[in-house]
C-alpha cells in the first residue's frame, strides 16, 4: 500500500473535545480518490497507525485537494487522538492511501444513517454521496449536547429535513433506536457508526424491526476492545496443524498467532469489518465484535478473532 507524505493545512476546534484536521500534499496536488465510508491509516510517531474516517462535505471525494478528519480527544490510551489533537498547520503527517471497509451498497435501496458522537464522520460522507445520487435517505445524529455535535450546522444546511438531530441533554435521554428502526422502510440498508453500546442497541432494534442482518452495516468508532474484568487465559488450537497457543489477558488471538508466524487475514482489529471471521469447530467463543447478528452469536459457529475471546478453556478454530 502506498504511503503519502502530507502536511497539515488546518487544525482547529470543531466541538467539545473535537478537532477538525485537514491534510494536503505539500505541492497542492490532487490526492487519491475515495468513496463514502473510507478511511486512511495515520502513521504515529511510535511507528503504529490509527484509522480515521475521511469526511466528504459534498463533491470532494472524486478528486480531493485535501483529506479531512474529525477527531475526538480520548482518555489516555493508544495515543492516536492525542497525536491528532497536537497537530498544527505545517506539520508533516504520513498516511496510507484510502481504503473502505464500510461502503454504501451499490443499489438504489433507501438508506437509514445512524451516527453517535464522533461516529458521524463517515456518515457525513455517506449522506453527501446519497444526496448526490438522488437516493432516499434519512440521517439520525445523536450527541450528548450541541457542543459535542460536530458538523451539525453543515449537516442541517446540506440535508434539511433528512436530518434528525438528537441531543441527549435536551431530549432527556438517548435516541429511541427502536422507534427509528420501526419507522424505517423494510427495504432499507442501515448504516451505523458510533460507540459499541449504541451499535449493539441499534443492531438489535433493526433486527427486531425485521431488517435482515445482511442490510445492517456497522463501523465501530473506538480502538480495539479493552480488556474486561475477569478475563482469563485460554487456548486456541489450529485445525490445520494441531498447534495450540495460549491467549493471555490483554492480548488478542491475532496478536499471539501472528507473533508465532501464523499467516492470518485481518484488517480493522476493532471487531467491525468482519474480515478476520473464523469458523469455530469446538469450544464457546466470547463475542466482543459488532459484526455478528444475534443468531450468529447464539450459534457459536463463527467469531471475529481480532477482539473476541473464549468462555471455554479451549477453542478449536478452522485455521
């Protein structure tokens, strides 16, 4: 994958603990195109990378002069948001070329867009693309307060009655996701981006409203799943070789297997893209993704090995 050496052209507040950052080529040239839902990996000073969704306000994605991001400052953790919030105009930044694990469907079905907090960033691009294509869509944007609702003014101006802005502090509580899904056209595709609890609630509401799981698309706007209280070591047996690996608390199946030289296919490592999905031949997985439907979780036959763990002492996986 190609790496782009860019510079910061804009870095300024865009809401409560939210910063808008724009990057461009030093020579002002056109950047690689992207589609709604795409992201780039930002290279951090420590050599790691973090994904950030690209924001297309309307008509910019085909030949972008800049890449735009909205970044919320998170509690100390993996360091990506602190790095992005520390950038100033003129700073150099390295990014990978855009990729898309959260695309719009190619048909003309109606779309229900649901964004929570800073999870609005890919949804902004989706709304712009749907409007440009003349497709039917509604956008539900939930935030704690007006100050936390980044780009709300732009969305209101660009999308008018298609936007429903929900503010927890004035509404007296969270967005009624059951009502949102019950009001949706049953033929809709649903796109959800935000924190994990909201995604899980929205998925359950969509399934309860009769929307098939294949039409429910999600992106988790958080870093990899944090260790949970009570996490214990468990073993993973590979069906192809019989090799057994111990997965300690605080480490993922992917991390341990890849360190041991196993060849794996994966991408997001957040539990939302589905690329690392693996068949479970024996044992009981502890699902921590936002990809699987309730029926798939209950079956125990597949899991996302980037974030999920085990309830049993050992898992035998089709690897």
